[in-house]
C-alpha cells in the first residue's frame, strides 16, 4: 500500500516536472519575428533580434550549460571565472564555520538558560531584541569592526544561526519531563552527570530541530551575504553572472543552491532521527 | 471499657507488651524509639500560597511513624496530600514545617537509601531495560566496572521476571513490563525504604494483580520497608501491614491507623475468605465514603501525635486511642 502510494506520487511528480519543462520550452522557443537588418548591425543586436530567439534561456540551453559545469566543476581561470564546485565549496565552508561557532555558543548557553530561570529572565530582553534583526543588517558593523569581508560573512552566518539553536535548546532543556529529573534526583546524580545523562538525551530532539532550522537559515543568508562581500561563493557567482547577463548561469546557480540546501537539511534530519527516541 | 472487649476487637501490639513486661519502663521507651520509628514523620505541614494573599494548608501537624520491615499504605481521596507526603519522604519536596527522620537521621533532600517507584514508571526512553537499571546501579556504586554493574542489574531484572527483555527499549514494553523495570530499578540500589506512588494505578486489573504478588513476594523475602500510596482498598489490604487513612484536604489529617489483622502469609486468591477480611474492608470503605469528609468536624479533640489505631476483627471494628507506650506496658503488666 505504502509502496504503491509512493509509486503513484513519483508518477505525479515526474508528470509535473515534464509539464513544467515542456511549458518552459514552449514559452522560450522564440518569437519568430525577425527584423531584417544589415549584418554589421545584427552583430550588435545579438541573437534575440536577428533570429527571434527568446531572451530567456530554455531548458535545453540550461541543461547543456549545466552539463558543461558538471564536467569541470573545479576549474579556476582567475577571480571572475571559477568552477561551480569551487564557488559552492567556499559557500559551504563559510556556512560550516559560522554554523559551527554558533553551535559552540548556542548549545551551552541554551543549556544555561533552560536550567536557570534567573538567567532565562535576565537574558530574555536581549534575545527578544537581537533575534528579529535581519542578519544582513549586521554586515556594515561587521565589516567596520572585523575589517575582513570573508570573516564578516562568517559572522553574519553565526549571528543568524545562533537564535533558533539557542531558543530551541533552552526550550528543550526547560521542558525535560519532571519525572526524569526526579529519577536523577532520587538517584543522587550530580548536576553535571544529570545534564549529560538525562537532560541532554531528553532535549536532543528539540535541540536538533533548532539546528535544522538554523542550517536552513544560514544557507538562505549566505547567498545574500556573498552578494554583498563578493570575491567567491555561490552568492557572488549569482551576482557576477547577473552582471554578465548570463541568465542561464543564474538559473543553474539557483538550482544548485536548492540542491545543496536540501542536502544540508537532510544531513541534519538524519542526525535528528539518530537522537529521537520513541515513547 | 477496653477490658470488656474481646481480644480481636481492639489492638495493642503483643511485641510491645512482651518487651514492656520483660524490661523496665525506661528501657522500654528506648526500645520503642528504636524499633517502632524507623521512619518518623514529625509535625510536617505543607502550605501553598492561596488566592488572596493567604496560605492554603494541604495538611498541618502530620505525624506518622513506621517500623523497619513494615509495609505501610496511605489511602485517602485525591487532594489530601498523599503524594506530597511521599515526595517529602523521598526528599523531592520540602515540608513547610516539621521534619522527617529516617533511621535516626533527619533527611535532607533525596537519597539513594530511599528509592521511588513512580506512578508513570518514569523510565528513560532512550535507554534499554538493562540501561535503565544500570543507570541506577552506577549512580549508587560509581567505581564499579561495566561487567559488575551489568551482572548486578541483571540480578534485579531476573528478580522481576524480565529475563530476555534486557535489550528492549521502554517503548517496546507493555505497561506492566515498564513498571517491572521501575521496580527493578528501585530495588537494584538496595534501598532502606521503597516509596511507591500509586505504582499500579495505570495498569489493567490482571497485570496489577501479578505485580502486587511480585512486590509482596520481594518485600517479604528481603524484609524491605515500604511506603505506598494507593486508591485501591484491596491493594492496601493485600499488601499493607498498616493502613493510614487520611481525611479530605485541604487541611487533611491522618485520621486513623488500621492494623491489618490478616495473617502475614495471606494469598491474594483466598484473601476475601478470611473471616476478618470484610470487617477490614468495610471499615476502610466506610471511612472513604463517609467519615473522611466529616472526621475533622466530628473529632475536634483529634490528637495528631496519638492517632487512633483500629484493628477490625470479627465483629464491628472498634477504635481505641493508641495507649501511650508506658501506660500500655503498665496495663499489660497489671493484666
């Protein structure tokens, strides 16, 4: 029953995909209206004017260009011409570093907030004000203080991924069932051991949910951050190709951003499954 | 008046009488302190802040004591503070006033000497059966190596009849099996007292019966002191040596202590055939149905330090004031 449902869902997915690509193909087939002009002028006007080709690339253009990129993902022809693998690698490295720093800060701090009502109340106004700030609003301040665009991007990733983890950790720790805490108390388990043997496993699913939200936000923000700081990364690539008016490359980049984002989410989902316990 | 009653109607402890008769007065008082008061709850109160600035007392000036190896059951309606008493005894809650003395020492906080079996079993769901019991074992004996912990935990898993299910997680167990793990975990730290907060109330009747048998067997075999809260009159009759009846809260008092007149080797199957069974059961049920509401109003002179002891017998159960130990021995000598 389940497999048949999955099978039918796959058929519908494929049908939707084909319909989308087909529509895309037909819509970008070309206008047909070709103006007659002198060859010199035609060279200036480009294919859109001379052959009636659509300005929007069709699926076949995108497909062939994507294939070209996939064949040579790591080439490096200087600052403005690097393979997509290198660009994505830079983005993933920045996200990874900023996210890692956020984990180091958010989880212990979240533990503290969750376990101590005093700290919770004391830090609450700061968190409430800092949390809704768009991470990119920090960028000028980061550039001014850190004086390094690469580190500023990492800082922006850090600041955007810290909040969901912090709040989820604090919530998960505070919401550990009283009876499990009581078990530890009646067994005279010390605070540190209790934190690692009862609170951490009990709060782990909630913490992992926060981490999963964070990685998603970090991946959303890195594209915008790299558009600002420039140099390398998939966000910079998108902006660079827009300046080159290569819509094909922009579409390819969009597609790859989606694929990598999905992979990051799936990795975290796998970790979340590992720590989830059935009740 | 007491002399006019048949022996099985009123109660005085034969052991006390014997001890009092054999020794002098002073030594006998000392003996009471040692024998009779393994657990001594002394004048505890629990108050919560009320709606308009005042305080609501769940109970005030509550005294309760138990001897080593005794099985005590508290029965009362919801809200009378039974669970609070147990939590105070466990160290999970602090009384607003008063103290609890266990084995000659005032308790401070929780202790590995007092194991708790929780109503909701409270197993750690990310650990296996063995893991849950081993967690308790390593908490008590921190320097034990893995093999020793495992062997010790296994003993208690076997004791509660869960051999073969060691590597299952709590989610894979039935309610009764989960509570067996809870019992194994509590016993594995070889506590001085076992505290049980309605441990079987979430189970079906058949499982409940089996587990009552297990608990009774284990307590008799090991001489375990146990303190249990229950709603189930039959459970109390089967398991308890002493049944503590509490009136309705707020302002609950320990109204009466019922000594179980049934023989120590009673079985669950023929429990109800014992001639004292119905007297005992009726007495408790009567209390729960009617007297628990009116007790405080009808007994203005109720002394919480000397709670009446009842021992329902063949006829109508009679309540007599708990004679002061010294008077009691004096009477015993006189007789």
